[in-house]
C-alpha cells in the first residue's frame, strides 16, 4: 500500500487512509449515483450524488467499525495495535504481534464479522423494513428502495451490504477473518502456530485460485452464483483472488521468519564494524568517501564518539549536485530523536518488524544512547540462510 493521510485517533488507535481508498470510494459513489438514478428517476443530480456519497461514507465507517472491533479485542488481549488503514480492499488492522493463543486468535477474528452482521441488522431495522428484504431473498434491495425516500433508501442499501461483508469475511480463505478462524482451529488441534498457518494458507490459496478461475470464466460469459457475469465483475473477482493468494503466501512466510528469529538477540547478527560519517563532513565527502565505496544506503552520523543521526542516499538525492560541496551532512541528516533504532538485546523478530514496517534497509543499534552496531536486512537474510530451510528462498519480504 502507498502512503496516504491520517484521520486522527479513535480509542487511541491511529486511523490512516491509503491513497488507493480514494479510488474505491469514488467508484462506489459513482455506482450508487447510477443505481439511485435508476431507482428514482425523479431525483435530481444533487440529491443522487449527496445520497450516494453519504452511503459510501457510512459504508466505509462500517468497515472501520469492523476493523476497530478487531483492534480493540486484540488490545484487550495485550497485543499492541499500530493502527488501522483503509485501502482499496477495505481495511486492515495493523496488529504488531501474533495472538498468544488459539482462543485469542478466534476471538480477534470472529468479532469483525459479528460487528458487520450487527450493523447490517441495525441499518435494516432503521430503514423501517426490518429483515423483510433478506427474508425474501432480496440481497439487491432496489425493488423496495424505489418506494422509499433518500434516507431509507440509503439505510436499506447499507443493511444487506454489511451482512454480505460479514459473510464474505467468514470465507475460510486466509488471511480473511474466516481463514484466521480456521487457523485458530488448526492451531488448537496441532498446538503449532507455524503448522496451523501453513494449512490455513493452503486453504486460502485454493480459494483464491478458485476466485481467479471464476473471475476469468465470468469474463467469457459464465454465470457464477452470487457474483453474476460480465467483464467488470469477472476482473474484480479475479483481482480479489490474486490479492488473497499473495496475502496467504506472504502471511505464511512472515510466520516462518518470525518463528526462526524468535528468541535471537540482535547482537548475534549485527555488524559492529560499520562506516560512520562526521556531521561536519560535506555531502561531497559523503558521496565519494562513503556512498561510492560501500554498499550501504544509510550511514550513522557521529559527532566525535557521539551518535547524532543518520543520513541516507535519498537525503543526498534531495539536494542539487552543485550544493554538495557547500552543504554539511548535519544539514540533511535525520536527527537522533527521529531515528528508528534497536538495542543489541532486542529480539531480531521485533527488529525485522521495524525494518518491514518502516520500509528501511538498516537500523542503528544503540545501547544506552551509544552506537554499537548496525543491523540490515542483508544481515537478517544471511542469518536465515544459515538457520532455515528453503522456505525463505527468494522470499519477496526479504528482497
């Protein structure tokens, strides 16, 4: 996911919006504008657009409530939650550690679909029609909505959509909620999180490939139950299948990596001898004496023996070539207080998480504020190559 913007915090949990979310928000709003126009030809464009945007916003608020439920239960179980991100495929809770037990995994996973189901029922009740449309098998409520005003039409659309969202998330395709529920069952049976994740990942990949195959068949005119037929629907289903397949593979690799790194201290794989650069050095010196001589893309900056920050190749790229000689490293570096770092006695698994989440290649290792080494992705890869089996070969998470 690319970068976006923050909406602030809810219950102390940071809420972020990825730029890809804007695409799906506009798409949902546009489709609803068309649908409401067909149902209510007497509505003007202003009313159609206003109702559609309100419905889309409430739908994504429902997705946010779904993810908040996951995050709050995770936090109640002692798991740190970095935040929630809304993106192209809905939302994701950034829970930074794996659940401590199968029961915790089950509760964290199941509360999301339950929340969506409850919201669906609430919206249907507020529409004034109760569960009648669903009882009649009318998952597309356009026939009834044609008789209603803007607010009730909006609520009648939100009800079934939330129920469908809850049911879809119960599909046992890891890492969907249903796949995590399945993993919790496998975990309980095997008492082995890694094995349980492998099995759940296999099930998830199978379902993902079925989605891809179904989507391709829809493109060529096949009628798939519930999803229908057609080019757009088929491509969308295949795209979702591709995403789930990638997520299932990536989630299993992450578990294996965390399993191998767990209990291993950073000091066992960090480099104690590393090139440093003086804060008073010019950018010209940095380029010719460091960047051109070493493979590192980031260098610790020191003032005598004191660590004061880091400077990267990207920092150099942000100033003009003509300014290199007259610019000091101190002017372009990231100061110590803003640097993400690890300690030598920290677990390598936690260090790997920091590297992945920050999307950086290396981290300084500090003990009581003193620079004692550097840990890079290459150091972790080298460790994994010695300690693990072929499951790590060509892992895209370590490239």
